C-alpha cells in the first residue's frame, strides 16, 4: 500500500470544512477503507459496491479507471483487469461527511459489472417476510 503522506488528499478538518468546504477530505474508516457505490453513468443503475483504500482512490482519480481494495484477497485491483469489463469513471461524488463515494462509470467489454456475468451485482431481491428468500430481480 502507498503511504498516506503520498496521497493527494487533505486530512479531514472540522465538521464545517468537511460538510461545506470545497476541499476533498475523504474519511477512511479504521481499516483505511471508504465505501464506493458504482452506478452506470447512462441510466443511474446501481452496478456494484466495493471498498477503496487511499491507493485505490488515488489511482482511480489519476487514471479515471475504477480501482478497488479487495478485503478478501488483501490487494488492490482494477475492475475488469481479467474480464475486460473495465469501469471508466465519468464522475466521482462524495457524501456530506465524505465517508462514502458515488462513482458514475461507463462499462467497457461485455457491459457487465458483476463477476457472475450479470449486468449488476444487485441481481437478486430479498423477499420480505418471516422467512426471507432470494428471488431474481432481473
């Protein structure tokens, strides 16, 4: 991982600076991660959720290609590096307290974001009730 001092981000300041200022001050959690919701820039469909560490975020900003941190594999990865379904970043937004990201992308390759081959990782609906079960949402 890249050392925090090398990252192009300001250290979070006061609540007013974080919530109303114009300086990007991402607030990483205790594990050094920030959540990223990824949507299709064309139609707004939610494609996936992933984690970014400071290095993944810095690489995403520098290359405009989505990079993430794999908690299970403990490594940085560029989305689509194996499948060809890369995510080209069109716009990056942060929430009011800068502890979550919204990444609007264009998908290359086959146009799918999920490793299962589905367009979105959110392809199953949880049926509500006493015995919740999964149903196909698409």
